[in-house]
C-alpha cells in the first residue's frame, strides 16, 4: 500500500475530528518571490497553483467548505500592475484547473463584491460558479474584493431596508443576521500563512469561536503536509465555546 493511500485512510478514520469550515489568509506571496529574486506576481502565480493543491487535499481530509482570502477591499491600494495581475489570475487559474475541479466534484463560490472587477474577471468567476453549481463535494469559496466590515455594513443596510419596507419584522437574532452575510457559516479553523499575527478584516463575525493557527510557511510553499499539520493541531485543541470542558 502506498504512503498516500495510508494517509488517506488516516483521514477517513479521523474525519469526525476534521473542521467543517476552514478559512485561510493566503499571505507571503510577495516575500516568497522577493527571496527568489522574482517579481511579486511570480509569488501570486505560484500561490494560485497552491490553491489547487490545498483544495484537493482539503476535500480528501473531510473539510466541507474552504474559504480563501484572494483579494481584500484594501488590496486596491497596491500598485496598478500588481492589481491588474491579480485581476487576471482567476482567468489563468480556471483555464488551467476548471476541468479538474469538475472531475473532483468541487463547487466554486465567491464572497465579496464582484462588480468592482473588470468585466472579464467577473465573467470568468461567474462561469466557474455556474459550471460547478451542481457539484456536491468541497465548496471552494474565493473571498474576492472582500472586507468583513463592509460585509457587515451591507448586511445591516439590507436588513434595515427589509424592515423599513415591511418585508420582515424587526426581530433580528444572531442566527438570522448570519444569513445576510456573504459567508453565513461559523468558521471552525482559520489559518494565516507567512507568520503575520493579524486577522486583517477577514470574517470578523464568523471567526467568533474559530481556532486560529498562524504558520510561518509562506502561501506558495503551503502544501498537503502543512494542511495536515494544521488539522492535527486543530484536533488537539479543546473547543469549549465559552462553556466548560466536557
Ligand atoms: C497576500 O500575499 C496575497 C494576496 C493579496 C493575494 C492572494 C492571491 C492568490 C494566492 C491567488 C489568487 C488566485 C485566484 C484564482 C483567485 P502578499 O502579496 O501580501 O505577500 P507579502 O506579505 O509577502 O507581500
């Protein structure tokens, strides 16, 4: 029996301990490139390949939804050539991997305001979302032009409009509020790569009871083994949700 087969058996056995929802801040592309004397865009290109590796591994490891911070509402402040490359990356990524994502039954979704992107970027993302919409495996959610404060603000505005127009009662609960967000689920595990110890306006509501892991590994170097290490660490944590250990 090959090692990878053995590893997969391990995850099938341990699946009950796998986090359902995992969010990742894919940090360190720029530093990874700089260390190699390459332009920052080379780090993003390698980072996009890492998305494929990690999505396939996440599915094998029993994760149900993987949310990746691909472009924040603050990333527009970067130099024009870098922003322009980041806008092209979804096209390059899906050209290369959409068939494999289909074969693996992976569903692509996104969280954020797509409208601000060039039409070509919007089209490519919408196409991937539509193509994979019936898939029932891992949900691969790209947080793109996403910011958590903006997400909450938009949700509150939408709710207030619905109340003002008589569409709903003024009876909001935490559970109901979650449904207005781009990402309605609570996050079980949040990983940030490349050593920075910040949340950076990511899923502030949804991370309320998430386990947090900050790894020094740069995103382009993050792989199956790095993900497995994070899941091992997650499995060793005692999650109490404000209560007492059972
Ligand atoms: C942070 O690293 C990374 C980003 C802002 C972009 C992340 C995007 C990808 C990995 C690819 C997206 C691909 C698709 C298909 C949507 P950084 O540039 O801030 O790194 P640094 O802190 O080392 O400078």
